[in-house]
C-alpha cells in the first residue's frame, strides 16, 4: 500500500481513505453580528461627550443611531484580507462611519432631500434644528480626519497619509459632494441620461464604499495593484448598492426602510427603475455583483467575507 492518505478501518476490516474534514460555509450573519458589535463599541469610545454638549449630543445621536455598519466592516475586511489586523484599520473604519453619518445628516436637510426619518428615528434637524444639524455634520467630518491621524497605530506614516488622502477625495467634489451636486441638478429633469445617473451613483454612493475597501487595504500593507483590484470590486458593489436602493424606494415601505419610501418618485429623480424598469435594474445589480466577486478570485477562501458582503447587498430588504 503506497497511498499517503490516512486510513481508517471499517467493520469488515478493510481500509478506506479518510476524507478531509468539510469546510464549513461562511456564516455572514455571525460575522456581521460580531463586527457590528466591535464597531458600535469603537464608535461610542471614539466620540465621548464634551462641551458644548448640544453639538456633541447631536453628533452622537446620528452616529450611534444603529444601521448595518457596512462601511466600517468593509474597511476591516479589506485590511484583514491583505494581511493586516483589525486594530490597524479600526480608527479609519470609525472615521468612515463618521463621514457617512455626516452625509446622511446633510442629505436629510430641507435644502437637500428634506426627510423626516432616518434609521427609524427622527432626522437630526428634526431633533436639534437645522443650524445644529449642519454643524454636527461639519463636526463629524472634521473629526473623522483627526481621528485617523491621531488614533491609528501600528501603521507607517506614509500609509496613514495615503488613507487620509483617499478619504479626502472620496468625500469632496471629486466624490460624494460632486455626486450630490449632479443629483440635485438632475431632479425633475426628464432628459437625465443613464450615463448621468451612473455618474451620480458612482460618486454619491460608490466613492465612499470604494474608500472603505481601499483605505483598509492600504493600511493593511497591500500593493498598489491589489488596492486597485479591490477598488474595482468596491466600485461595482457601490453601484449595485445604489441600484438596490432605487428599487427599494419604490417597492418597500417606510416602516421596513427606516426612512421615507417613495422619495425618489416624489422628487422626480432619475433612477435605474425609472430608466430601465425593475427587472432590468435587478439584472444590472446582479451583473455588477458578479463582476465584483470576479476581482476576489485570486484570494480564494480568504475573500469569503467580501464575497458574502457583495451577495448581501443585492439580497437586502432595507
């Protein structure tokens, strides 16, 4: 007998090759629960109350209002995928949620989308007034950069600086701000093209999701090639994320969404369903997720969290 496989004995005494243990499927639910708890604790510690209490209370009200915490989780997952640690990326993960929260506070203002509810709670300006809401968003944005610079440990200064630069581009006129400007300019315009809509989505939504993944990879020590490859993954899931948001706005309810449903239709916004229809929009989202997951193939099982998060984006109901 020359086989190198381990042997077991059956009842009849004959030897059989012992099969390797089956690999358990990735448990996304457990993964999200554990990571969400980590992020919630980190956010609470990152932003303690201080004077003037009004603005800090407003900042914490929206920052700690719950949510999926998808953005910080993507940052942590990307860092670990390339060999980094959760601790290296956690301050930036928190900063990304601060920036995202700022965008929600400002997006909900009467001068923007004029929404009353966010994550099932009254929007910031409904609780604290418009002036404090604006300042709370400004405070979160500024503090996000301060926190990355002062709280990141175990990462070289040049990589921290690169992460800060990625964040700045994602949130500025080349990213989120630019997408919001074009989005507002397109309201009520029946001639909005699919090209313009994709620009809005890639900048208003996908740019920050891309920053989540590329900052995590950068802090974890990834090469430029890998950072770019993971950036392509993130752009694809970011566009798919917004397509699903467009679909849910017309197919779901305010109670399920935690924010006002039907807002896009009321504002006469161009959306993927309005331009392509529901089924073609769903097909486009699935194609994007397939493209995203193709970027992860070389990482094998190590990319299971990012792959599962991509699937989660098209399956979510809120």
